[in-house]
């Protein structure tokens, strides 16, 4: 007990002193290393507290226990991942985003419709849409289609609102230039306005992945076959196997941030010509 | 003024009417078979449609059925009754409000320390941003179970989940807001030889309010979502989430839809309250935020 307290204070003091020194420096390496050190310090203190003070496993398993659970339950985690992410989230996400994108392009032709739909879409987007999960489970059954449907509905509105905002974002000068070229509506749309809307679209894509993941996981609380991340989390929590729950949460976190990072990378590759990315590249951060 | 409002409202009304029409059509399409069974084989088309739109457990209830269920749930039951939607909405609202209050206090405190302590800014802020990509709601069942183990039950675990969810928009908005004054304004404060506390109270804090309220509106919605989802794994007896779950178990579609509409109304109320608070503040500060 005393040893643990000593170890904790020592590592906290040492780690914090190091953090202060690193945080005072500029440069890209320190910008990445400082938060990593902070995360490592947090994990280390978590471990020390759990082992040293004998925190019961039903309260908080130590990080090493979680890592062990992750390693031993790898096949099960993979099955849950396939069920929730590959079967439910990805199709739902793709469907919702594509529908939102196409609906935005359709709305673009009519100012009247846009004025009618946008306020409603904004309103609906701010609603607790996860609540439709029980209805979707009733319509599409316990398996992945109902989860994909929830994810699709949740991703639809942000994509719609963002794409419409992006499409109206081109300046008068650019549009005048297209008109002076004698470009038709569709040519202007494809060559000028859709590319110009891409930053907004990517914003929605990044935001939507987390939403889709949340939608699918929460929908599993309403009924599932006996596989899936949401199912596993709720049943293992009820059985007090918290190390498995934490492993599953870690999997969800890794999935969410990995997809976010992948989308951010894709954005930089696709939007290499855009000022926001160019500034990014020039400043080196 | 009035004509402008009418011109703005007209498209919304038209689209709404269109949506309601589509809803009726969809309800008819989905419930026709069950309606046929109810009305008998020799029924006239009108009777068939009427039957399809008034089923007890429709696949998709017609709008007027949902409105009726919401109305009777809100006002047709005694307040203490387990079927009163007002009671369930009140339970959820209490959870959400408590969680939101926690999030407001901790979010602002964290933002203030992030802005003032460079070490925290460099080490913690990236994690706050990255945590947005994590499906936080996934931890809800665990939080409830763990806190139940150490004897914390009732409203607090649910409020913690609601608070955890609404914590991030407040923090990020507040950090941006506290940093929003530009260089010249800080320099001006320095020429007045203002202390750090003065700079905070007279420049940073007032400047952050517009950002805070933008974050607060997002957070208010998330607090309601968090409160509803937190009610799912607790097997809670009361609350809109419990209504959703019970309706899902027993196939009571009308109950699900009514709870859903009540949740939407609650969200509107929460965002409206945030908007009112903002207006009051604007009025007190002489028309600016």
C-alpha cells in the first residue's frame, strides 16, 4: 500500500515535470510526443492504482488485464467487429451518406424546396435519432439490417445539411467565370461546385462515422443475435466481466479513431489543391 | 415583416404537409394487410383505409395516431401513473439537466485550465479532440454497472453518462471562446496594466460567451440523448428510454413513437431554454454577445 502510494507520487511528479518541459517546447515532434506521454502517464497511474491498491476487478480492471482480455478474446472480438462494423456500420454509413449527398444535389435545383427542407433537416438532425432504434429493430429484425438502418438515418441529416452548405459556398466570381465559359448547370456542378463542396462533405464524413458507430451499438441494446459489440458490452457488463467490456470499448475507440484518421488522410490526398490543405502543408503542421 | 415571415414559413409548411402525406401513404402501405384482417374481406376501400390507420399495434402508426398517443400520454393520465408520458419525460429531463449541469461546471473549469496551463493545453487538449471520434455511448452499460457496484444507483450514474457526453462540446467551445480575443485586445489590456484576473474577467470571459452558447446548444441535445441511452442498460422502470425499451419488448409501436416524439419535444425544450438564457444575457449586456 505504502509502496504503491510512493510509486504513484513519484511517477506523477516525474511525469508531470517531464510534461512541463516537453510542453514548453515548440516543434512538431513535441506536439505529438507530449500528448502521447500524457496518455502513457495516465495508463501507468491507472495500472499502479489498480495493482497497488488492490482495486477489485469488478470496479476497474488494470490496463494489463484489459490487454490480456483483448489478446485472449481476439476471435470473439473479431466476430463482434465483423457483425457490428463490417455488416452494420459500413453499409449504413455508406447508404446514409450517399442518400444525404444525392438529396442535397436534388435540393440544389429548387430554392423553394431548400428553404422548406433545410430548417426541418437541421431540426431533425438535432433530435435524439438513436431513439428510432426499437422501430428499426421491429421493421428489419434482430440482425444487422436494423442496425444499418439506424446508422443510415443518423448519417443522412448531417451529410444533407453539410453538402447543401458546401454547394452554396462557391463565390460569385467563380460562377461568373463558368458562365462566361458557357458552362451548363451540370458542367458547373461537376467541375466547380461539387469539388468546392468537398471540404464540407469530408467534415460530414468524419463526423458521421462516429454517429454510425454509436447508432449501431445502441441499436444492439434493443435486440441482437448473440454477436456484436453492443451486445457484448451489455451482456459482459451484466456478468461483471469488465475486462472484456473494456477490451470491447477499446476496440470501438480504435475503430472510431482509425476511421477518422483514414478519412482525414484521404481528405488531404483528395483535397491537395484546396487552400485549407495547402496552408496545412506549407506550415508543416 | 409579417410578409417576410410568411414567405419564409411557406416552404416549410409545404414540405411538412408533403411529409405528413408521405407518412400517411407509407402507413397505409405497411399496415394494409393487418387492416384487411381487421376490417374483414368484404369491406369497402374506405373502411379498409380507416382500419389500416387505426390499428392497435401498427407497423407504422399514422400521424394522427401518434399525435393522439402523445396527447393522451402527456395530458390524459394522472401524473403519478406509470403510463403518464409527462412523468417519464420528467425523469429523463431531470437526469439530463443534472448531467448537463455537471458538464457545464467541469467543462468550463477544464477549458479555463487548458487555456491557462500550457502543459495541459499541449498534453490534454489533443485527447479531448480525439475523444470525439470514440463512441462514448458504448461505455454507458459499464458505467451503470460499476457505479451500481459501489452503491451508486438511481439518477447519478445516468446523469454521469449524460454529462460525459455533453462535456466535450462545452469544453471545446469554451477553449475556442477564451482564445477568441485578438492580439490587439490583449495588448490594450496590458497597456491598462490589467492583472491576469482582470484580463480573464473583463476580456476572455465576456468574449467566450458567444462560443459557450453554441456549445451549450449542442450539449443540451447530447445530454438528452445520453440520459435516454443511459436508461436502456439499467433496466430502468422510468424514463423515456425505459418507455422505448418496454415498447420494443412488447411490440407497442404507439408507445415507442410517443416516447420518441416526447424525446424530440424535450430536446426542443432544452435547446429553447439555452436560447432563452442566451437572449437574457444579450439583453443584459446591451444587445451584444
